[in-house]
C-alpha cells in the first residue's frame, strides 16, 4: 500500500477495523496494556476495534486497511492546519537534520517564547516556560501557584481534565470519564486531599468553596471552554466572575487552555472571552503535532520558577529543537493567515448541518460548539456542566459513532470528548460528513421508534 498523495482524493469508505487493523490490535494487546498508549483510543465507549492509522493528510486519515476517513479527532486537537501541512513538515525536517535535541539553549525557543508572549493575552508582558505535554504544563503551573501563594488547596471543576497528574485525577473528564473511573487506583488519598471540586458554570459554587477555605486555596484551575466532558460553553459572565473572585481572595486563576489555545481564537479563550487569568497552560496546537506544552503568565509569579526562584521544574527534552520547529511553524501560519473567521464559518455550517439532520430524523441532540470544537450530546435539554453531559444517551452516541465510521467519518470515540474542525476541512469533506450523518441519524432514530 502506498501513501502517495492519491489517497486523499479517494472517497471515504468503511473505517471499521478490517483484517489488518484487527491483526495489529491483537498483537498490540499482548505487549501494550489494552493495545493502546492512551486509554480512549481503545474505543471502549463505542465498541468495536479501533482502526490503525497509517498516514494522514489534510482532513483525511488513511487506515492500515487502505480506507480513507474524514477526521474530526485531529490528533485530539493539534491538527488545526490539517494533517502533514507542508510548511510544518518542512520546518521539522530542516530542524531534524541539524540535530534532534541538544539539552541546551537554542535561538528557536527564544523566538517561540516571544511569539507566545505576543499572541496569548495572559502571556503579554509576562514569561513562559516550555515543557513536553499538557500534563506537565498544568502540574507545573499548579506547583508554581502553590509555591507563589504558600497555600496548598486547588479548586477544579467536575469533569474537567487537566492531564494525569495524581492530584488532578479527581472527578476528571476525558478518558477517565468514559471509563467511569472517578479518580484512579494508585492515587493515595493524601495526594487528593487538597483538591476541591465544583460544578462548571457556577461561580457561586467557587465563591462558597473559597469562603469555606479562606486563605488556603492556591489556585482555581479551569478549562475556560471544557472539552473533556464534551464541549460545554461558559455561561456569559462566568469566567469574569471567576476572575473577580480570585482577585478578591488572592487566589491564582489558571486557565487550562491546552485544548482551547489557538483553537477558539488565535489568543485562545482568554482572547475570545476577554478574561485574563494569572497563569495559562498550553499544549496540543502549540506543538503542531509534536510534544510541546507551555505554562506562563504574570511575571511576578513566573519569577518564582527555578533557576530564578525556588519552585523547581525541569525537562530533558523541554524546548527541543524539532518540537519547537513544529510549534513555531504552526503558530506562524496561524498568526500570518488569521484563519479564524473562515474556521468559524466552516464549523458553524457543519454544526448546523448536523443539527438539522438529527432533527429531521427525530433524534434528540444538543449541539454545543465554540469555534472549531463541538460535541453533539444525545439528549434533550441544555448541557451546562458535567451532570448535564452525563445524562446523555451513551448507547445512542455509540451507535451514531459506529454508523459514522462505517460511512467514512472518524469522530472522537466518546460522548465526553470534543470533535475538531481543521482548516483543511473543505466543502468535499463537509459534504461527505453531512451525508454520512443523514444515514447515521436515520439508523439511530430506530431506537426512538
Ligand atoms: C489534553 C489535555 C491535557 C493533557 O495534555 P497531554 O498533552 O495529553 O498531557 C490537559 N488539559 C486539557 C484541557 C487537555 O485537553
């Protein structure tokens, strides 16, 4: 099988695991726990074996069974330009030829940090530190918030996911939500004793917790638009209320923009909603498909990070030249082309088209969308928090997912994940998706007969 350019002009086909994917998955399960290197890839929530992916271009994946799929996972967010964007791939190849990693200072990381501080409102006039994943970014930002304030408690949102650090695996979303693991085995009770949780979209709940634990809360961490309980927009005013409460109580407000950064606007949710946190965490798009995370913000806080200050944080591969090249090229393209109006239009048309087809089939679906991230919840009524999301019909979602895959459309394999539109999703990809959805909703409609 070749991965020559022809494959992306092939019509999307039945993407359910074929003989090659099934053989690979069998082999994988013997040597890798569950056959996967991250739980949600196992398709547990939707059933069936996962297709193995051989290559990707633009909005399309090519499976090991030789089938093309329209992709809305986008490597869980990073692929905003579409897969294998030529400028990004060139930048990576150029960097790789000069050495994969030095563990020493490079010009690229300075240019990258300067660009981040120009684009992301929370970083303006502040500082940023590069790490290698979103998990590291949130973990490090919260250690810093604790070091800066001398307090130990952290407030997070039910269904909010901030990576897999021990103390954040409490009422966590994403794979943890799908698998129904409230936290995780192996996390000592003492480790989560200082983690307090509140429902999303209720500033009153945060106010109450901050009053109950006055002077003890170091940080409130929130995905400004949660994507790991499925996509849930913040209510008007909610983020500003969090900002005001944190300022009043001397609490560090941390926006986990690992998913929303460069996704819901060039400057992320901070820019879209006009609310500036004290610290921001980045990941996913910031690495353009390579392992990069970042955390940063107020200069007086960041000055506590080692070697400038007493809060330790380090990384052998942090800011390595190949990953930085991918991230830098991606962000430079986004800053140069400012494609967010076009992305918004494509995403709005897709979401409206999906909603219309669900309605026509008589399937209750709540379509939540912010910019180029969306989730269709299989339920009636609105979804404002994790409890609302959990009231979805997971069986209907699983069937819809299966039908879409059969018709050549690869959606996030869980009700509690967002799907992503990229700049490479053209009319052909969207049209294919909508006709697939028509058939898929018709199949799901039989459940409501
Ligand atoms: C994906 C994600 C993380 C974790 O990032 P990794 O790179 O997977 O460690 C953290 N927070 C949010 C909001 C995410 O979406």
